C-alpha cells in the first residue's frame, strides 16, 4: 500500500488557482529603461564615444522613457519633466566625454561638475538595481539628493560658461573656414583638398547648434559676414579663378545660406519655399510636405494633365515659333525675337548669383538695347548669339547636360529650332539647381516640419478654408465600431480607421475622398490602397493555386511575382490572371 508521501494530490482547478500577479507599471518602465542600452556609469568598458553616445541619447524613445523614470524618482510630474530628463542624459555626456563637453576639464568648476555627474549617476544606477529589494526607498532618496546637487551645479555652469564657449567655437569656425578657402584658392579651386576641413566645420556647427540653438548660429552667421566683408578683395580674385558649375555652388555662400535656413522660423520658411512654387506648380504646404515625406523628392517639369491640354499647348508653341521663323525669314526679326532673347537671358541669369563675374558678363553680352539696334540695321548675328549662350551654359551646367548642349551645337537644325532646344535645356538646368537647393534646405526643414505644418493647418481651420467634416466622420465610424465591445485607445481607433480607408472597395481617385488631415497625402493613399488590393488579390490567387494544384513553393513564388507584374498593367483582366495560373500550375 503506498505511503501518504507518494500519493499525488490532484491539480487544483483553474478557478481555485491563485491568479498570476501582473507586473507593476514601474516594473514595465524599469524594463523599458534597461532595454534602451545606455552605458553603465560604473563600467567604463561600456562607455561610448561622443558621436555614438550623442546619437543614442537624442533618440525620442530614450528621452520619453528617461522622463518617466526620473518622474518616478522625484515624485514629480510637470511641464519641466522632459527638460529634467535631458539634463540627466547630459550627465552621461559630462561623465563619459568630458573633453568634448566641458570647456576646460581641469577647471575647478568643471571638475566639480564632473564629480557630481559621476556621483549622481552611480547613485541612480544603485537605485535602479534596488527595485523590489530592501533599501530601495533609501537608495531613491540618496539619488534625489545627488540629483539636486548636480542640477544646481549644471545650471550654474551652463549659464556662466555657455556664452564664452559659443564665442570660442565661433571664432574657431571662422578661422577654419578662412583656412579652407585659402587652401582651395591655392589649389586652383580643387575643393577636395579641403574636404577634411569641411567635415570639421560641419561638426563644429552641429555642436554650436546643440549648445546655443538659433542664437549661436545667428552669431556665427554675423561673424562669417564680417569676415567676408573684410576680405572681399581676396574673395573676388578667387571667384575670378573659380567659376563653379551649377548646381555645384560656392561653399562659402552655401554655408551662409544653410546657416540662414537653420535659423528660419515657420514664417521665414514659407518665404524660402516661395521661390520654388511657380516652377513646381505646388503650394508651399505641398512642397514642404513632399520634402519631409520623400527624401528622394525632386521638382519635375510641368506636364499637361490630359490630351486636350497637351494638344492645345503644342499648337500654341508651334504657332509661336512659326511666327518667329517667319519674322526672321522676312527680315522683321525685331518684332518678335527680342522677347525670346530676353527670356533666354533671364533664364541664364537665374542660374547664377547677382554680383558675380558670370552674372555681369551675361548682362553685358546680351544687351537687349544694342541687339534691337543691330536688328534694325540687319547686322545682328543670331548664330553667334546662340554659340555664346551654349558656351555659357557649358560653363554653368551639371556635366549630365553636356551631351545635350553638344548635340545642339553640332546640329544642322534651323536657328529657331536651336533656340527652342536651348530653352528646353535651360528649363532642365533650372530644375537641376532648384532641386540642389531643395536638398540643401531639407535638413533644416525637418527640424521645424511639424510646427510648420501644424501652423498652416490651424490657419486654414481658423479662416474656414477647410472643415473637418470628413475627418470626424472617418474617425467616428471606427470609434463606434470598436466601442461596442471595449474602450479602445486613440491609437487603436486611428489604426482601425486607417486600415478601413485603405481596404475600402471604393478607389481613392480624388482629394475629397480622403479625410482633410490626409489631403496632402491623397496620392500616397491611392498608391497604398492599390498595394493593399494587389497583395490581397495575389495572396488569394496563390492560395487557390496551391489548393487546386501541385506546384512547388518555388513555382508559387515565381507565380506571385508574375501576378504582381501583371496587376501593374491596367489592362489586365481576371481571364489573364486565370490563364497565367493555369499555365503555372
């Protein structure tokens, strides 16, 4: 007979078992903080170098989680919570990268700040490890005391030394920039010799922006302008040696433009974008949005939206150039040709900066008053003018346009046809330059993108330009559906609404078919909807092929690729898809 010790008790029913304890919110926050991968203050072998550490500490997730951890320690939540978290994260930089952060690592104030950062972070680490153990409260209080001491020292040091540090870094930047320009000039404009200096300048500028914000960059801009004015003679000589080809622009000019752009507020940003609106056919809001959403965004030549518009445009263009050809043939070129030459001149001038040698040369060479007088006397040489324009374009354009220019130069087409081709190339060159400038603008636009779009959207709401009727109906439909069973979060409602929009049977073909908040992305929504529908169709067809055939996985994979390709063709029918499946399976 078995002993009592060997008899196994039957398992408790699920109803009688003790419920599993859910982790506390602090446990979740603590786990999230540990998952951030921050280096350990007490383990120097885990420390990162300046750039890597800075990139890690500036991640949004790191700031958000650190804010929650510090709020828990201080038992305090207010509008300064995120600022305090940044101060705490800065202490990692102070401890691990003192040479890059502190002006004088051997200064008495800097030494005290470094020691306070070390003490505070070590106590911070001890408190985090004490979670759920005896002494956790005492560890928290010790950290709070150390935090208060460090915070006071940090704010005092920052307010006293920040100004001096900005001045020193600004002076160093100006000296380094001057040195770089001198080296380039001595090497006959070879900018590759100054590439290493350019990288140093970029690093200093980044540090200046982080340290002093827009005010520091504004001070740098004024210092650069002062230096430029004091060395204007030398700069003019250098510019005569160097005639940079657009869109590769003068580095000093670009650095000043970028400094201006980095200081721009949302209102000034609108002014920066205004110059690109006419050529792009986009509003400021659309242009800014595309730059933000698409890193590869480029302005493109305007294309008629339908065949009728295209035919009308072609007829008008043909009539215009036919009239010019007729005037030249009849010896009355002065009636129509000057306006065309003026247009070519203005296009050339738009590609160079006012005041430069190239700008003045174009102004002098294409003097419309003299040209009109020569036309009246029948002494104007149109072919010579075309050759001058082509030579000027060759010295300005990107190398990718050289072949097009050479083709015009060696062609036997009529003079009018050559002018027509010149204008087409000038349009492309203008786009090249505009796209180059937009690429330079994009990094500065990103820093204020959210604020700029929010301000514009709020302005349109206030003046009644847009209403939120479609947006409210869109979100309400998902909220009502999800609220039938539980209380969904805002994120859950938005996700359901977004999926519903993309999965709806009605194709998105117009802006008024999407919520007002997605109006600038209507085309993207249509593309996403097409991708969703194509993926759904191909998945269903592959399942059918697998169920009714004996094709191998590789065959099905190849079939999926073919089906996706066929769906890109608008003329593909169900019969075409069925035939392809039948052939493959």
